[in-house]
C-alpha cells in the first residue's frame, strides 16, 4: 500500500510542476508580447471623434489615443503604444 501512495504523491507533484510551468510561461508571454510599451510622442491630431482622438505619429501610423480636447491639425504630446505600431507593421509590410 505504501508504494501506491508514494507513486500518487510523485504523480501529483509532477502534474503540479507541469501546471506551474505552463502558468509561468503564459504569464511571461503576456508580459513580453501583449503588455503595452507606451512612449510619449509628439503627434498630429487628424480627427476628434466620439470614440476619441485619432492622431498621426511621426512615422505615419494613425492611432486612437482616447478622448482629448485638441482640434484637427493641432500637435499634441500623447502616450503611444509602440507595440501597436510593431503589430501594424507586421500586418502591412509594404510601409
């Protein structure tokens, strides 16, 4: 009976270790690839819509920054997610 109990304990430890490794890997993936990397950047306001301000970055990307009080053709400093621009470049490699 003792060997069966020891075997079950070892199996549970191995399964727990595998689950922990998967959870740590998922957390690392989320932190590296999906967490925003915001940088304050000088941008030109294209439009101020109900969904927020649409701005154009210095390298030509249109980004919604949320609500703002700026008018079209004004320049403002706004936080821009750099990873959003990287993903947009991967979707359209001709830029």
